[in-house]
C-alpha cells in the first residue's frame, strides 16, 4: 500500500479540504484512483487536477442582472 495515499494525506499535500478531494475522486478527476469499500486509494504519483471552480465572483448575483 506504499504506492497509494489516503484522502487525508492527499488533502494536506495538495492544500485542499478532505471533502474536496473526496469529490474529485467521485467525479473521476484524479487518474488511477481506486475505491476499496468506503475508502479511496490515490496513487502517490497522481497529479493534482485543475480546479475548475469559479472563484472570481463572476456568477455572484447573476439573477439580478
């Protein structure tokens, strides 16, 4: 199991929350990820995927425009 990381290890390495890493795993954004029961196994050589969320506030109050 030295070839894999846990959600907690990955979150601290990539400076993300554990929930965000879980969401990336379930969405299939991380290549080579495997699920064992209720746990995710992330390969150590996996690259951090690009974060596609909008953080500029571009869609803020879009209904009022």
